[in-house]
């Protein structure tokens, strides 16, 4: 018997990995900060460290499933030219 929605667990693990990986870069954002940031969707100038963690989330999504982040793929392919 499988999980009804395995993405619930994978999304949580992905965000935790993004928080931990970004700490190597010196960010000061927690998993709670990231969830709160995503829920509130603040203005573009807010939450520098949290935005950096969110960039990790997008990058991990792209690596694991390029179809889940089509804009990332377009941006990446444009950079190759």
C-alpha cells in the first residue's frame, strides 16, 4: 500500500534539504521562516536569506524533475547560448 500523496513528504524533505544546504552559504533562515515566507508571499525586497533558500528549493525541483519548474529550464537554456 503506497502513500496517497507522496509529494507531501517529498516537498517537506526538499525544503529541509534546501534550508540545510543553504546554511553552508551562510544563510540564517529556518524551515519555519521558509514556510511563513511562502505562505505570505511578501514583496520582492523582503527576506533575502529566505529567498536564497527558496532558490535552493527551485534548483532542487529542477534537478529532480525539470518539468516541475519550466521557467527554470527556460532561464537555464538561455544562459547556455
